[in-house]
C-alpha cells in the first residue's frame, strides 16, 4: 500500500448469507427488517464463515486520509436474471413441463433477499462513482418475496401453474440442489437497504423484485439459454407420410405434434377433467361451469356437422393449443393443417392495431409471429405412388386411417384441387417471407432418411434446453466415463480376439507338426518299401562275394584295394555285374 501513487478502493462482493444466523434486535418483533447499519451484529451461516472472515479483513482497513487503500463490502442478495443461478432448477422443470406440479422444498414461507444481476452491477458502478462513507452496503431489491411466491410465479409464467411442497431432504435425494444451494434457499431475512435506495440513483432493472417482473425474467432466461421454440408445418397429400415425418421431427427436436383429431380429443378430456373436479382445490365452481358449457357446445357442433367441429371452434382450440406452455416453450409440428390460405389467415392473423392504416395494412401482410410456423415443408409424391402405397396397407389399418378406396381417392382429389387454386396455403406463407420447401417422396426412401436429413439441415440443430455449467460438467463427466468404459470394452475385446487368434494359430501349428511327422513317417515307409527288392538282391548275390574279397584284402593289405579286388569279379555269378572299377567302388560304398 505504501507504494500506491494514489488512493485505491477494494470492493468485496459478498453475500447476505453472512447474516443468516443473526438474532433479531427486537425480540418482540423478530420479523422486523434489519438495517445495514447493524452489520457489526451479523452472524454468518456455518457454510459462509470464510465469507465473513474476508468481510472483516476488508472492513478493518484504515479509513484515515493518509490511508492508500479504502475497503467496501457489498452484501449481495441471491442473484437472478440472465439465465438464473440458484433458481435455475425451478426454471428448468417449469420450462420442460414434464411434471404437472413444480416442487417447493420446505415450508416456502421464508423471505429471500434478492437482486437482479444487472442491478448488482449498477450498485457496484454507483459505489465506484459516488464513494459513500459507509463501509458496508446491502445490495438487494425492494421485494419481500417468499420462496413459495417465487416458485409459484415461475410456474405460472413458464410451467404448469401448479406447485406442491416437499421436505427439504427430498431436494438432496432428487439431486435438485447441492447442500450449500439449499442453505441459501432456506434463508429467512428481511432488510432495509437505505444506502442503495436513498443514496444511489440509478435505473433499476427489477426494483420491485423477481415476482413482479417474472415475464421479462423468463424471457431473459430463454434468451440466455437459447431456448428457442421450433415451429414447423407439414403439408402434403394423404398417405405421403406426414405423420411419420412429424413423429420423427418431434422425437429429434423434442417438440409437440399437433394433429387436429388428437387435439380435439385432448381438449374434451381436459374439459371433462375440470368438470369432474380432478383437483378440487384449484378448480372453482365457475371454472367447472364454464368447462361444462364449452363441452356442450363442442358436442352440439359435432352432432350438427356429422362428427366434424365447426371451423370457428376448431380455430379457437388450435390457437389455444399453439399458445400453450408446451408449444410456447419447446415448439410444435402442425401435421397437415391448415389446408387453405383462408384457414391460415384466420389462425395466424395478428390482432389489428387500434389506429390502423388501411392502405398500409393492404401492403404489409400481418400475422402473429408467436404462433405462426417458421418452417414449412411440402411433401409430395405422384398419384400412382400414393395409390400403390395405400393398396399395400392392411385392410384394418386402411379403415382406421381412411385409406379405403371410397375415402382415399376423394381425399387425394380434394388435396390436388386445394393446391391448384389461385391462392394456396403455400402462397400464404410465401407472401410472409416464410418460403416453403418442396420435398419429393420416393420409393427407395421408405424410412424417410433423406427427408429427415433435408429438413434437419434446413431447420438446424435442436434449440431447446441447454444444461447449466454444473449439469454440463456432469454430462461431460458421464460421457467421459462412457468413453472410458467403451474403450476398455474394446481393448478387452481386441485382447480376447488376439488371444483366440493366437490359440487358433498354436492349435494349427501343433496340428501341422503332427501332420508333418505322419508325412515323414509315410515317406520313410514308402522309401523303405521301394528299396526292399534292391536290398534283397545285394544281400543275396553281392554281399557274400564282397565280404570274402574284403577279408582277403584285409589279409594282403594292398596299396590299391580297388585294383586288388578287380580280379575277384569272377566270383560274381551274375554276368551283368562285370568287373569295372566303378562297380567295385560301389561295393565299398555299400559295405560302408
């Protein structure tokens, strides 16, 4: 510090968790807000003692004019906004909409001091600029929200709009929170942050708190985590494979398929559930009466239209489905509907502004971007191809899918007529800069591999839930473990194959050695068999004379045994032997 050319400021951003165990100054009113001037009395949560010790070090810095280092401590509330931090779990389960209710761990009545992360940044900026005299500053918003109010607001905006309570221990069992995160969510404190409110004058992002600004915070969350709904419309003649492709797209992108018949059945089931009071605590008598009235209107409309719903009612149900949390969060695939440009105008039209310019309205086509598909794919195939495909469908399935001869042909004719009019459904999208892509279905792509490849290349990668850093780290660790296990399995398999190959080679070598011995033995026996007549002849006619001659030679011991033995050839009875020197040498060689 002595070498600093000018005074510097050290700002420690800490946590309100260093107040967690502080006893109330007024025992008769334990719920009274605590002032930041009472910071000397604060007592930290056991998990935040290190934070408290650091705060003390900074607060002990000298405050005189000669001091070259001035310290500030900012006690920040639990942060939210820009993708969330500790509240991420509640946003995640709400956005996924996989459960009918969102859990609240504990009683939920505890008050949590909070601040938007952008407002915390503005507090730091104001602190640097204004240089207040106070050493300790609380950075919290004006909200006095409880955990239950926070979770309920998240569920209302992003999720199923219902909550239920679970014991704190279940949060650890469900791996929803780490113990230190659960400690933060269990804090119960209320403060009066006078310095931030009275001294620092800046434009707040969420001064009223998280609950009051939940819609904008939810949009921040989706934007930061790139939770962009994927909206697709599939059109095409009957039997071209729209439903199959739609199901594949829903599985790939984790979005929702909207089929008109299934949608009506789902709506009627929801109305019956409301009428029957499946959740009596949440459904009032007025809601049940309204559901009963709506169900009667639907049934009456279907009776009057030969089982078909009136167009206006159908459009209302479809728009309600498109605006639902599931479709708004993840996205949807419209399976074969709408069919005409007029239907699309009624479904996707935007509400007209109050001060509309008729001339401008005629030039600029208006449509509701929230529910209008962003990708349109027109599947098509020849009539012969479609007819042959329908003929191959089993009769029971053909009746169920309306593919019988009496039903399919009129449907196909009607589709061709609708898409040959002056303004087709594809023209509606084309005029709004949503250009449809045409995909031809062929007989050699029965699994729709090429179709899916073309669509996914056009739409892009899935844009739904992205894991938080902790989850990503866990996912990376899981993948690394899977990679190691796979590598170990492959290594073991290679070793096993190598050992098996070596054992097979050894067996072949032993077999070859045995075969070689057999062959050698057979060759020896064959040679011996071939040599037997000559041996017999020599032993009978040659060896007696030769033996006698060699005995004589041994007695005389001539200088040249061969010349000595030549005369002895007369003892050989066979005339063909002759008395040649080579033959005598052969006799010697034979005798060894």
